[in-house]
C-alpha cells in the first residue's frame, strides 16, 4: 500500500513541480523577479577550506571540528548524499551544491554546533529524502545562523517517533539570531521549529524571515494531521515562547493547499504558531504581545518560489538573488 501510495504522490509531485517551473519561467520572462539586498556573508579569516568534495567522500566535510573559520564549497558537478557537521568553529559558510540525503534517521543534513560565531548556509538544494531528520539544525549554538537562497524538501517523520524539521534551533543556545532569506521549503511533517525556551536554551532571541515560502511536500507521505509550517512560539504559551527580541516577517507565505484537499476548511493560519488573526486580504497579523512585526500570507508567492529549483544547488549564482 505504501509503495502504491508513494507512486501516486510522485506523479502528483511531478505535476506540481511542472507547475512551479512554468510559474518560474513566466516570472523570469516577465521580469517580475528582482534581486534584493541580502545579509552579507561573514568575513572569514584564514579559513579551513573544503572545495569540490561531498561530505561522504574522503577528505570531505562530513565532520569538521575546528576552532577557526570554515568555508565549504560543495561540488557543482554532482549531487552529494551525506551530512555535514561543523563543530567549535568561529564563522562558517556552506555554499552552493545539492544534497539528497541518504543518512540515518534522527540526524540532520546540516548541523552547526558548539559555536558562538556566524554561520551562513546559502545556495543549497537540500532533499531530506523521506528520512526522519532535520534539514538544518543548530545545537549548543549561541551565534547567528543565516539560511539564504536555499531550497529544502523531503522532510518527514512520525507523530509517535522520530521526525524532521526544516530548520530546528535545538537546546544549548539559544541562537542570538536566526535569519531565513530567499528560502523555499516543503515538508511532509513540520517546518520551522524555533520556539524560545529559556530554561533549555532552545530557539532564538531574534527571528527574521524575508522572502520565505513554506508548504507541504506533495512527494512525501503526509503525517496523520497537518503540522505547523511556522512554529515560532506564543506569548500565551508558558513553554514555547516567541523570540524575546522580536520577529520580523517580510514577504512570508504559507501554502496549505495540499492539506486542503484532504481536510476541508483547513486554513493557512492554522499552520502558524503563534496563531495569527486573518485579515481580509489573505494575510494575517499577530497580537502585539508576540513581538512579531509584519504579516504572513496564505498561498504561494505571486511570482513563484523565492528559491526556484533551477536557481539553487549545482547551478547556484548568488547574483541572481542578491544585489550586494
């Protein structure tokens, strides 16, 4: 049954991706897409460099333990399959390349841990590939994490067992700041998970989402119920607090159309926590107590994904996304 179900889902996914590609092509032809200002990469001083190596290959960046700066340039001529762990580094940049993850459940495709510096992950295509693993996580990290010009898919999990998140700021922090910019992400389980839990050091002090769209992945078997695409925390929740230094949303979209086919009446605001108040124009705002400025809108961006499939990964060109 699962094989047949997955085949049906993959057929649906092919149609879905074709629609996305058509939208993107129309956008490019019409000139509707425009690059914008991006958060600058961290300055790296005499970095340890890994270039043209997959993490699973000899000499590759599978596990990097280093107290200086680290630069990882993934291959542009082949798709990688392993995970990346960078520990104890100061500033980190992981750029370009494509990973279709073939590792173990309960892990993550990219982990930045034991750090207080700035880490930038930009230009990647990450397919978690139906593993119960996070796409990107921070562990024992009190620094800045920036995910930029990146596309994520294939996240999944089990409600009663291991599961993955698109981005997870785990314990031992919190991060000083988490920024997602020009990011498109699709999940069969949960999306951004970054509630602020002071006693655990979980989450982030400050959250910025700029040109970000999340949706449910048609290529992954759905969980037993629609889970949160944006789990930011709520001022009314004693455990899962919102970032204490505030959240800024700019051009943020949440697409729940896949689940609406199965659960009539399911609205996009139900996939966002703190629960926002829906406005009449298809967007939603938040109570002042949550310290969330800006709004989240339902559906997909009018001009298509902020990180089109053909613009990230092996063919990544930062100039397409960033004017600086």
